[in-house]
C-alpha cells in the first residue's frame, strides 16, 4: 500500500509524563493485541514531549513490533509541535495521530483503518473516544474516579485478554457525546493518507495552551474540509482515555478557555464538521449497548430537528 513499497501504516503517539499510562497504550497498539495485522506492515512512533523522566527504555525494548522513539527536550507545553515531529518521521502510506498518549486502542482499530483506507481515494478516518470509568474525566473528582479505581476496573475485566471489554467499563468522551451517529467534535485517533498530512501542514502550532486546547478539534475540522476528502468513521472501534490529570480532563483548562483561544486564532466559534460519514467496521458483543444508545441519541436528535445526525452510512 505504501508508494515506496514499505510500511502500510504509521501510528504517532505523543506522550508527556505518562509512566503509568503509556505502557498500556503501547500494549494496545502492539502486534498480537492488534488483530488481523502483520507485525511488519506498521510502525509506532512515540514522541516524548519533554517528560521530566524519559520514557522507560526497558518497556520500549519489550515492544514486539516496529517502534521508534524521539524525545524533545525543552518542548512547548502544547503537543502540537511534538505531533508534527512524529508525523514528519512517519514512513507509512497511512499515518495516524493519537495526540494524547494515555489513549488505549481497541483490538481491531488498526486493521479496520487499513480496510477503511481502501474504501475512498482521500479518506479521513475518524474514531470515537471513550473515557475509562462511569463518568467523563473532567468530572472525576466528583464521581469518585481516580487511578486506583481505574486500575481495579481494568483488573476486573482481565485486560488485556480481550480488549473489546474496555467498552464495558467506559463512557463516551464529551467530544464524542453524540454517539457514533452524530457529528464528533474531534477524532481521538485520526488517520489520513500521508499526502493529506502534507497538504494540511500538520497541526497548527499557534495552539499553545498546555495540552493544546482545541488543536485536535481544529485538525479534525481542517482535515474534513480538504478538497475531495471523504469522512470514514470506524464502527465498533475506539480509543479509551486513562485518567492522568491532563490539562483538559483534569479541569485546569475548561471549554470556555480553550474555545476563547480557538476563536482568537480562527475568528469564529468552533463547530463540529457535519460531513456525512461512511461507516466501516463491525459490532463486537461488548459494543452493542453503546451502538444502541448511539442510535437512540440520533433518533431523538432527528425528532428535535437537530442537523448533522445520521443513523446510516
């Protein structure tokens, strides 16, 4: 699939001070956990955005697939520059970005990305996002969710024996709160052909708030607006955010702060792209309840006359 006959897929992961979370994220991207995928067909590129302690070398050495790591010293607090460095290093024909290294992947995510990439000439392949636990992580302090509770939830489903069981212990993220059949505010893991990344110019590094503010939202909207781009949403696959006190999910920066920053840069309010999607994927049993809830959200939205919702491809 690569124009150079090399890698089909690169996955860029940006991490900062994630000694607890990054090992799980990488385990969820590793050959074996990721199903129906040849280990030699893809790579993972980790960009350490100036963590106080470098990423553990022994953990990296144990990764069973193709892994590259670059560390940025004196890095800005926004992940935008780190993400662009990783995208620039990526060698795959399709390149994916997980801008928050605390996001674990479902087991068929990468396989279905490659399936989706073959459906359209210029696909924008988007994934919904979940938060581990019964409440979104912005509400963790009032809901009783913390890292110890999260560890217990993961132990209770015997992760990583069956990664789809993550759906049993997760809640839709705010930007995916309209469900699979409503417009997303951002993609928790966004995949584009390499040439589309070059056309976009990567992430806008003027989004300089710690955590990047709405830089990932901005990226998703710009990607959907590329000439000839067609949105493909993965059905039955997702990423799962681990609680780690990030800038947005810890509440240090609320929506109002991040949105004001977006308006200052773009001159208009942020609106999720209403691009009609094609759905590609499957329905593992653990996903069914979430899909049914998403369909109910879409039906209710249509009754209320809210635009941008679709219950079918």
